[in-house]
């Protein structure tokens, strides 16, 4: 029995996060982190850009992310005092890196929340009569209601969060497995859709795997990368996971299988039933499959599933941002109030702070009423931030290998490929950043992203670097 975990569970404290997430919570949250808005909603646009080559895109990204997660897992297990990758970055690179990775991760998930609000509006429009749309005020009220619901759920206990995410993830898994089974059945029985097309596996390759050429293949990476935002969630849950030595490796090692099953196989079936050119870019291909096949009841059920998936994504985002703020505040790099925990050992003030900014996303509905435009803008900025965060995780691994060779030697969960594979992953992430300059909408996000660097540099050197220096001086004087 893990004595540390048992102690943490037995003696709850209002000053420390509690290890309340069990193995089943962690496993399902890991799956939920890999199955979110980017797959259910974003894959429609990715298919329109890349065609069937989307399957290769997801396999390439999934391959790279497996090694990224192995690197993160090795570091977290080498030092169980790390609460999240903020502590990891602070120790291995420095306080500036911790400040950047913490606040950028926070902003990234706020942008995910804003993108989720846009998608929720899109999904709810499914229930409106054809040609009717929500008013800007209606969109804003729906957004506010969703944020308040997620805030209420997160203010309770981390165990309840784990339980909710467990069921959200289970719904997503069962829905995708159901889609694969039903879609496969339709193909094997040569189902004929109302428009005259017949379900067939040959739809995937009949027009070539790269019908949009190299440009389309490269353009598909932006939205596809957004689909993987959340895979690193395990790194924010290290302080709240029971028996991490046993449970974290299980969750990380299952990532390749999940990607092949839930991304590649599901989209292969979708494009077999519905020819890829007929899949709308602004709709979930999972819903449009059943609509195209004329199965209205199944489309309604799938729409409810993808709606619950978006709420799950926002729920996870609010959870992770509050833990980032907690870590930053404990390191004197955020307002001290954000380091306070409620009686339920939940960073309540951090939750409310994050939700206030996500709530501002409701205002976006007034200025960008086109939900696909809002989704693309938010996801583009989000992907840029996460590319930098994923890169810093790999830099942390390289620093860990240099500074802690004895920990690596004793590790029971070594990253395959080690240092040379880290450089390959970093090269891929740099390549992904270059790809963002190829499309006008993502290039616009790339152009304004340096503003965030300026904001962080100014606030760090003016507000928080003096606080960190003062805290160190006080600690030395008390010794």
C-alpha cells in the first residue's frame, strides 16, 4: 500500500491538494482528454481541408505525443513532490519558465473554454427549425449558463470532478464504439443513403488519400493539433492522483491504442459511410454521418453525446486552470488569494477567476456571431500557446536528463528514445508552428501571439520577480 497516498487520504488538509483521483478516474480522464471538441467538432473542418489524409495526420501527431507524454510521465514519477508541470519547470529551468508555462496554460484553457462556448451554440442550433438561429443575447445567456454550471460542479470536491469526468468520458467512449459498430454494419450491408451514395470502405481511397495535395495535408494539422489539447491533463493531476507510481504509467501507455481506436478508426468509418467531400466543415462529422444516412433518431442521440463532450472539455479546462493558478500562487507568481483552498480542499478562488475570464467569451458571441469563425480564432491562438507549452515540457526533460542523471538511471518508467527522441519531438513542434503561417486565419492568430509574450514579460519583471526575490531573502534570513 502506498503510504504517502494513504496518509494524504486519511488526513485532509485545507492547505494541500488531496489525492482523491482513483485509477478508474485517471484512466477515463486520460481518455476524455484525448477525445474532445477537436475530434467531435474540429474534424469536420480538418476533413474538408485534408480529405482522407486526416488519418495520417492523426497517426503522426499521436506518435509524437506518445513520446511527449512518456517524457512528462518519467519526470513526474522521478519526483513525486512535483504537483504539476509548473513545479517541474520551476525546478528544472527556472522561475521565468514556470511563470510562462503556468499562465500560458491558464490562457490556453480559457481559450478552449471560449471555443467550447461557440461549439455549444452550434450544437444547440441542431434543435432549432431550419433557417432559425439564436440571437446574440440568446447566445450570451447560454454561454453564461454553461460556465455557471461548470463552476458549480468544480466547487464541490475533486472526487466529484473525477466522478463526473468518468461518466462524461464513458459516454464518449460508448458513443464512438457505437458509431464504429453501426458504421461498419452499414458498410458491410452496403447501406444506401437518401442522396443515392452507397456506404463503402472505398470512399476513403477512391479519390486518392491526398486529394487536396500537400497544401491540404499541411493545413489539416492546425485543427488536428487542437484535438490533442488535453492529453497533457495528467500532468496537472499529479498531486491529486492515488498511487501515481502505478496509475500514471497505465494512463500514459494506453495513449497510442486510444488514438488509433478513437481517432483513426472512427474517422475511417465516418468517411466510409459518408464520402468525405459531403461532410460539412461547420458540423460534427459524427452527427452528419447519421443525418446523411437519414437516421434522424441516431443523429439526435449523437448530437447529445457531442454536446456532453464539449461540457466535459470545459469542465476539464476549468479544473486544470485552477490548479495552475494554485501552483503559481504558491510560487509567489500569482495573487496570493489564489493559493487558498476551500474546506473541500478545492482552489475555489482560482476556479472563479478562470470562469470570470471564460465568461468573457460570451461577449465574443456579439462580435463574432459566426460560430465557426469564433471557433477557428480561439483554437488557433490556443494551439500556438500549447505548442510552446509542449515544447517546454520537452526542454524540461532534456534538463532533467542533464541535471538529474541519477534519477533517470533509477527510473522504472524511462522514455523510449530518450534525448534524441526529445529533439525529434521538438523539431515536429517547430514544424507545426511553421504550418500555422500557411493559412490566413491561423496566420492572423500567429501575428498577434507575441502580445502575450510582452504582457508576460512586463508583469513578470514588474510584479512577480520582486516578490520571488523578497520571499527568497526572507527565507534566508529565517535560517
